[in-house]
C-alpha cells in the first residue's frame, strides 16, 4: 500500500483523534453512561480547533475519506464484500488474523489490534454487562481485516455518515466534501436525498468501512442490540451529535441507547496495560462458541 492510500501511521491515529474530539468527561473512572450536551456555539468553536490542531496525516486521511466515499463507491464495496465469499474462519482466528496487521505504530506504547479488542470487551465484562455485549465488544473492530485485503485506510476506518443525502455539518472536516463528486449531485445534496422521512437506518447507505463489514459478518448470530453497536459504532454524527434523526425510525431511536452505551468502552478503555491474551483466550473461546459456529463466512 502506498502513502497516498495510507496517510495514517497506524489506524490508531484516527481513533486517537476521535478521543481528542470527544474527550472523556472529567472525573469518570468507568465509562460514563450519559454525555453532557454542550451548546451549539461551544461545539462549533471546538470543531474549528480540532480541525486546526489535527495532525497533517489525520487531515489527509479525512481529505481522502470525504473525497472518495461516494454513494456509488459504497454500492460497489457492498457488491464486493457483502457476499462474504473471501474466507471461512472462526472468530478467534479472525482476531489473530487482524493482529497480523502491521503498521508503523509504536510497539512500546501502542496496543495490538487484539489487545484493543480485549481491553474493550474486558471492560464491558467487568461492568457486569450481558454476554452478548461482551461478545460485541470483542468483535467490534474485526472488520478492519479489510486492510489485510488491501483496502485503503479511508475505506476501512473514519467516522461514518450517510451517503445519498446532504452531509451534516457536524461531520468533522466537512469542507473536504467539496471534492466529492456527490456534492455536485442535487439529489444527493437534498436533506432526504434518495431516502424518505423516518425510513430507518437499515434503509440508509452509510459510508463504507469496518463497521458495515463486521455487521454483515455477524448479522446471523448476534441480537439486534449488538448488531446496532457493530454497525453504527463509528456513526458519531448520530450517536454523539444527534444528527440525521430525520432518517431514523422508532427502532433506531430505541437502539440508540445501546450504541451510546457501547461507545465509551471503545473510545476510553485504551490503557498501556496490556491484557494477557493467553490467559483470556479460554474465556473468549467459550463466549464465542455460545454465539457463533466454529467457522463463519467473511
Ligand atoms: Fe471501530
Ligand atoms: Fe474500536
């Protein structure tokens, strides 16, 4: 992969940026259950700062993501990946496969992909959440194996947004949408675009990435609450900014609380204390077998 496709030193760079953008509320030792709303003015000011302070690599990543994530691109990627005909492997095996993703992250301070998954799921488990919630935490980023298929970073990670309708101004670096061909399409820039009021997110095409891919893989096996967590965990404009409510239906609004409950475990559980993979493996093998067959389609 060349640097045009991979401006980020590691996928973590995008996640670190999200953490700067949505800092952990002060004084919270465990994931907060609720986020405090800030007024629109303050938010706008913060936005400008995030954009101004972003590393050049992160800025370039967003430029590529916002330029190339078109409606048509998403259709093409769904045709390419939704048939799940690439591989057949177990969930733990997929986690080990993802762990072979070698990037330029700092081996002394950065956690491996498997360690991030385990930190997330272990925190969920320690909080006494249901087992399907722990399972969702463990698999939530397995869609990043798209990188191992040679997909560029901008088509794997990044906060997601609906395509085929107007972009919300709560999306960071929205100015980069100017170079997206969809911004020249009047239908795609309409408030509802190709959708209808309250049509439900299931009928809305999100920008393509690891969230949609893992949702497709896990769809037959996990309860709806978990599937919402997987599919929309990077949809920050919805779960943190309350945007796009005109596209949601009653089920989405009901499920939003689960997507929100998941987010702090994803965003704020990174510590340098590495989980012990071999010690945890038996618990996860058991948990995985409760929900998934020994091999699933990817
Ligand atoms: Fe993710
Ligand atoms: Fe994650």
